[in-house]
C-alpha cells in the first residue's frame, strides 16, 4: 500500500490504554511525518491546540474527556478537521453518535491495520491536495495584488518584496538596472550603496541572519521610523553611477508578508 501522502502529515493519536497506545504508536510513527500522542481526551485537546495536526485518531471511551467530547471540541475550532474514531463497540448507538458528529472515519477494535492505514492514506491525500490548492491560491493572490499595485503607479520605480525575496518590479526599475526580471538581482542588499550621508538599512550589516523578521518587514520598520528628509538612499544601476532616491515602503498584505518599495 502506497503511503506517499501519509508521510507528509502530522497525526494526533489519543488512546488511554497504554498497551494499545504503545503498539499502535510504534506502527504509526514509522508512517507519518510527525506523531503526537496523548493519553486521554483532555491531553488530546491540549495537544490539538498546540500542534494543529492534520488528522486526529482517537479512542472513544477515555477518562476526563471521551472521544466524542474531544471530537465536538475540535469541531468547534475547526469544522473541517479530519477525525477518525476507534471503538470496541459496533452497536448502532455509537455509530449514530459518530454520524451526528460527522466524524471522518469509524473503526472497530481490534483495529485492522490495513483498514486503518487505508483510511489514513486516503485522508492524508486529501490534506496534501488541499494544502497544494491553498498554496496555489495564495500565490495567485500575491501575484494579483503585486501586479495591481505596480499597475496603479506605472511611472514609479518600485519593486515588490514577498518575505525575503524580490518578487517583481516596475518596468522603470528593470530598465534602471538593465535587466529583464528581478531574478537577475541576486540580493536586495546589492541594489543599495552604503554611504554615511545616506540611509542604509542597518539590518544589512548586523541583523540579516539574527532576526526572526523578514526583509520586507525589517525594511518597512526602519524606513517608517525615519523623518521623510532622512529617507534618502543611494542606488547604483546599469550606469554604475550612484543616484539618490527618496525611499518609501508600503505594506500591501500582512498575511502574505507583501511589501512595496518605491524609489522616487
């Protein structure tokens, strides 16, 4: 059985029986990217909140918080959470409770390992495909916002930063550096000329490798702390002659770490 998707997911396994937990956990940890184990429903919910696993596999009959109560609390946080429940009972009352909670899967103990792995791989595939779709949509949103920002100001020399990378730039910027796309700019640091009489980002000198903040955020913070008359930088283009510009940095989208740098 292929487990290519299963190896990419984080799984929370909640089981109060120590013997059962140790046996199944030993099998599962070899098949998933990360296995998180909890001994009861209360600990299970704490670890769910801490790790936000892709899939939850839980026993039903447990102390403190049973499997159905755990599933209900998780559903309140994420209605689309993938929850597979395990039970020693196969009667209709338990099945109806599982249906009411809209659990993703229901397996009767003793667990058939092949059925369990089939269900886990099936849902792991859905998780992975959803992540790909979400990432694709995020990239489309970034592209749309970036291009729209540049189109709104076609006469301005500017470039867009996404995280630590230069994403795209205006035609005027590309012409100034005599390049066809921003991939020709190896590093954002390379476009600034260091001079004591002009603004030069401090994090280029000492903080680039020692901060949790991304380049766009760092540049935004530094520039916007300055008085406008001090926001003058030296930029060296294709003519190899440094030219002064007034720099401004705008936040386009905080969630995407999207910033626009304008040089006027």
